């Protein structure tokens, strides 16, 4: 918590409370494991004991090491233990993106569905195309408003990005269909994606609506976005990518 406060004071990105909770949970699980092995204090714990605990789930070694490493370092600095058993232990992490993505054939099939098929709902087509072709995020879909659209130039400024994005023909047609749908709802809501629940409010659609809009194809928006990001990271300079998408350097480097 002290590190979190210091980071906030210095304008750095602090650990989220959820991250802190996860690390505390790991230290608790370690304590239970050690107690079952007849340890009654932290002072007698060694690297072999930690290795036995981490061996219970080798795939999460790096994640499980974070909490105990931080805890033992603090205990060593404050004199609670004379030796830090986690100090010399390695927890290598794989680099680069390893999540699910789509093949070219799968992308082509989705593009045909969203650009040429009849009967596809407007929100599905726009969300699908904008995520697949322009790496749009759920938050960007939620908070996109009418003022972010320039009809004359057929550009969109997704919230959080610093430059206007020129849309391709298919995505622009899908966006126009969303605007037509929105107009039919007779709403004063300023957002592009309006639902029956938000029609009488001024708030954005929920993240669940963005996700559920792609339910007919059984995909999550992040899979479409990740597929596009991998391609862009291979084609563009990383600095260009951070500016174009409004991402952090570390975020874009993850896809290199």
C-alpha cells in the first residue's frame, strides 16, 4: 500500500487494488502450505520450501512469486527474518503476446459477414469491423459519441486516441447503419451505440452489450483487436503504433 501511495504521488502507475489482493492471497496460500509442513514461523522458510509451493502450479510461477518475493523482501529489511529465501529465485516470464487470434481465412469470413451479409444487426457489424480492422477497444465503443465523427472526411476520433481515423468503406457503412438505428430510437443520448436501456438516458452502453453484440459469431472483441494489433505491430514502428492507438509503449511492445 505504501508503494501504491508513492506511485500516485509521483504520477506513476500504481498497482491496482486487485493486484494487491491477489498477492496477499498468494502469501496466505503459502502460509497454509508451510503450516501443513510443520513450519510455525517465517524465519525457518528456505528456497526449497518455496520451490515446493511453486511446483503446485508451474504455469503460474511468475505470478505466484510476486507476493512472497515482496513479502520476504520487506520482512528481511525490517528484521523479521534474517534471510530472504526468495531473493535468488528466478521467475522467468514469457515475452510477447500468446493469446487467441484469428487465421486469415477466419478474418475473411468475418469480413464478408459484416460487410456483405444481410440480416446482421448494425451494432454487431460495426463493432466487429472496427475491432478487426482498426483495433477498437470496448471502452472506445462505449464512449464514442456523435461529436467524434466527421461525416465530410469520413473519419472518427475514438476516445483516448490523439488522431482522427479514416474509416474504410465497409466500416463506414456499418457506422452509418448504427446511426440510422440510433435515429429510429428517437433518443437524446449522445453516444453512437444506444440500446433500449440507454435510449432514455445519456449514459454509454454497458461493456456487456459490446460483448454480447458479437455473440452470433462466438467471439470476444478483444480477440478481434489482438488479431489486428499483431499485424500492426509487425508493420508499423512501435512509436507510430503508440500514437495511432493511444496505447502505452509497454502495451504495444507486448505485441512485438
